[in-house]
C-alpha cells in the first residue's frame, strides 16, 4: 500500500477553479486532479499557522488551545512514528525552512528519512557578510531571502521545482517498493511571492511601483494597484507550484503507481490579500479565506472520483485517514476521524479551530462563531509544553517566577511547563482586530462580510463551543479568557 500527501503552503481555495469557477488563476494540473479525486467543500484548519498546523497533522489533536508555535513534544504520539512501528516506511521531502528554525524541532526526525531543500524565506543558506541592498518597497523584507534569491537563476534553481524533482527522484528509486508514506511539502504559494518572470507575465502584470512581494501583516495602506500586483505575484506562485505538481502526477502515471496510490492534496492555512482590509494572516479573526481550506483525496482505483463531500472535516482528520488506510489502530489521544468512505459515513456535527491567543471558533455546517477574549489584555493565557521553544526563540526567559511545572494536560500524565503568554504572540501585537465576537451565516455569506446579530443563536453556538473545548481537553484558563462556563 502506498500513500502520498502533497501540502502546498498558504493555498487559498477561492483561487482554485475547482472551488471557484470564477477564478482566473492558472492551475490546470490541480483542476485535472480534482476531477479524479474526492473534493471536500467544508474542510477546515484545526490550528494555524505553519508549525501548529503541522503539529495537528502529526498528532491528530488541535494544539492551538494549549500552546503557540512549537516543536513535537515529548508526550506526542505521531503518525510517522506509528506507521514506522507497523512496517510503513515514511519519507518527507520539503523546502519548509521552519523545520530548521528554533521552534521546529523533532518534526523531520519522526520520519524514516527526510530530504530538506534549501532557500525558502529566511533559511540561512546563502552566506554573505554584506546584506543585499533593497530599494523602496511595501510589506516585509527578509534580508536572508535577499541573499538566497541570488541563487535562483533558472526555474529549476527555485525551491518548489527542486522539491518536486526530489520527490520524483525518490519515486523513481523506489518504484518497485511497497508499504510507504511519502509527504511532499512546498512552501509556495507562501510569501515571499517569487517566481521566474514567465509566471508573472501570464497575469499581464504591468505594475511599476515599489517592490511588493511580501505582505505587511497589517491593515491595508498600500494603493489598490499595489494590492493587485501582490495578488498577481501570489497567483504566479500557485501556477508554478501547479506546474511542478503536474510533473509529480506524470511521474506517478509513468511508473504505473498513480492508480494504486492514495494521494491527498491540501494546505495548512490560507492567506489574506486585501480581504477584510488586511494582508497576511493570524492577527485577525479566522475568516473562511484563512480557515476553510482546499482538500482533495484520490483513492486507489478511482474510487469516489468526481465526488463532492459536504461533510465537515479538518486537518486533524488526516492522521486518522492515513492510519485507517494502512490498517493501523489510532491511539485514543488522536481526535480526528478517518475520511475514507466519508461520503457514506456519519461525521462530526461541529468543528473547533483557531490560532493560539486568538478567538476560538466553532462551525456547525450552517453558522460560524468567533468567540473573542472578554479582556483586552487577553488574560489568562498560558503555553503548556515540555519544550519551551517557539518561533526563533525560547519561551519564558522573562518573568521566570511566573512559570510553573506540573501535570496540567488532561490527556497525558507527562509533566509540562505552564508559561504565561504575553504580547506579542506570533503575529498578534494586541487584541485590536479580535476584540469582538462575531457570528456568520456560512451559506449566504461565505466571505463573512455581514455579521449576524442573534442572541439566541449566539448562546447556542457558545454551548457547542464549550462541548468542543471539553472534547479537546482545553485548559481551564481558556474558558476564563473567553468568558465561558467550564461546564455546559
């Protein structure tokens, strides 16, 4: 048995024609794949952004209720480890630089083997003492990426092509093997939005203003023509990733592996490009553009091809699906549900999702509710972890007297740190953009521009949220932060 998971970072579903027939983004290979797969319409994140989503992907638990961005913990039970123990070889090829950052420890080590492709974002790859000069620009600039991009002379120098080529090489070498799980991750279309010029030319880009290839992670202040340029750069990244995804599919077909392999295509989260007045992610509410993500699954022998699945699903279901496929029992700590046969099976009635320190969100198939903190300082809020690491730094180096240690997590007896979380938290600088709880109608307002005012419905959604928080073993301080009763 063989399974392949392809993860394209920050892939917005409304840019794909299989989800939005009005999209002008060129992604013919993803479109063709969608016609041979089950397409899930109500698939959501569990946690975000990058590493929290990958933690969910490995453990089958929504970690955003417990901690911010961080490593695989000492008490985590992960899908690669379970598969390995049951005779399934696990390989990952990725250009995701955060696996190599502080705060990204222990992920790659869970696999049998791993192949890391250099050069994305601020990967400390190209080494020059003097930093390249960057002229007038909008948005963020990563100095290290300015060094890295000097190595991208031809298309096959870019990390996304190199990642897919490495995956194809691995398949060629292992074409006669069986019982493996291959994970292929490309950082594109994550920013910086950088491609060979031909992909940008496909969108008739005539922009001549200040450079703009990375979001500002703030309210939009750039002129409309700059935002339009940013969207075209993002679209170009999708088109390049799609082209090389097509190379992977062709390789599978040429090797005679396509029909006998379970293939999943998805993302970790979306990205705002002017929607709701923002560029970036994870410092505002979890709008559908960020949270309702693409998910396509092609089963062996074409089972379920061309079907549309309206059942609720999310990232934590992927581990359960892969374990089910390989006939490996799932541990009790994994909360996900297998998506195999989902079109015939009963599924959960509600889902919970979000990012650490933000609103906690519930979706019941009809309505979405963002429950905000009741206090402007977002307290109480704690990180629970065995490894006090987060993105690019250690946690708890200030206010050390406030750190506790104990058996604080309900689902494990492993002792963990309890570390107070103060702003800034990830992309959050404050609660400025998440102070108000919001309620939306999914069917009639997918873009979530028109909040509902319905006290009775809000009370019902709060009850559903409390049930889900208990199901996920949320720490007691999360209920207090949100002003929710610990008991229904």
